[in-house]
C-alpha cells in the first residue's frame, strides 16, 4: 500500500556545480566547476524523493530506464524506500540529463526533445496502482498514458496533482491542484499578463491553481475566489534544480494532511526553499523536521 502513486519522468542526472566566484558563462567564456555530482532527475523522481523525506510512502512508474543507468538509479533511490518495481529497463533510449548550476540558475542539457518525439518509451498505468493510492502525482509529458492516468483518477475519485498543463487540458481541469511554472507561461502564454493567465485557469479548473514566478511572489486560488498572493522565502540558493518538483511534494503533503490552501502553499514554498539550500536536487534536502525548523527559524528573523 502506498500513500502516493507517482507517474512520470525519472532520469539519471549529473550536476556540475560551479564555483561561487563564477556565474554561468556566456559563449566562449570560462567557469570553474566546483563539484561533479551524480543525481536523479525527472519531475516524478524528485517529487517522490521529497515525499519520502516527509514520511510519505510512494510508488513510482513512468518512462523506461536505460539498462546502463539502472544500477546507479537503484543505488541513489535505495535510501528512500520508493517502490520502483514498475520501472522497466530498455536496451536503447531512455532519458538522461546534465545540469550546470550556479547560485541563481540551473541550465539543463538532455535528450528530452528526442525522447518526446520518438517512439513510446514508457509504461501504461496500472489501475490497481491508482486505486491503492490516497493521491496521485501526475507528470503530463507521457502523452496518452498521462491522460489515461487522469481519466482513471477521475473515474475512481482519486485526487491528483499535476504541473504545466494548458488551462484547456483535461488533465489541468480535473486536478485537485495544478502548478504552472514560468517555463509554461513563457511558452504558451507569452502574450498574456499574469492576471489573464490566472483567470484562464481559475475559470476552467475545478481545483487549486498555483502560478509560480521563479523566486517572485506566487499567486494561487480557486474558482469563485479572488487571487491570493504569497511571497516566497528569501534565501541565497545553492542549487535551484528540483525546486518546482519539491514544491509539488509540499502541495501533496498539505492535501494529505487536510490543510487549507494558505497553509499548504506556505509549506510547499518552505520545502522548495530547503531544497534550494542543498545539492544535488532533492537528495540531500532535509526531512519534515528540518523543514519545520527552517520555517520556525525564518519567522524569528
């Protein structure tokens, strides 16, 4: 039995952390690498790791993993007791990423475009996994299979949380919560201001809508409500990779606990801040006690 079923992207990842004296270089410039760290990428994987750190039982499914990377993925995930029995190996293909991170940004190099435009490299969801969960974390990137997860959740009255779907998408419209990042806003709604974007989602979606602004004030709310705003925690980040994924983990945690929207969004913001203060990704982030301590300490500043 698992509390959360996660369907989506898991990927081997290597992080190159730049020395503090070097920002990300422009073309033909130089930067010093401080550390090279093996890690786990993918929205589903990082959300699962953070949920595990918060004391939540999880099961993960989604894209196939290249055989050459399976042992490393197993090694990195083993401490978190995430059920990865559904993950399938493949001889060719799979995803992989390399990340260069400085204190204020992370730049991702990977093969996701080829993965998304090529042949199918992911499992179809099993309805029994969804039925065994209290809530589902859904990445929208695996085409008809992601849509199938959403439809199975609706059919069985299992709430799910998703990210970066357009406002007119079935997945976003039926989610318990949908989180929209600056990446999707710049790609899909470049001609709209923040108020217009929020109104599009709030009018179409049945659940909580959250729009993040990469370190700036985020907005959230539901149909029939006004816009609520929240200032994120002001920190000096070490590595921002995985911040959005961990934010989703915080939202899921709050929903599982039955918190109100303000408490849930505030907690999710704290989880993301804690992840940004460690590296790589979510692997060395604090657990629930560390997040609570961070929130208490911050209030005293």
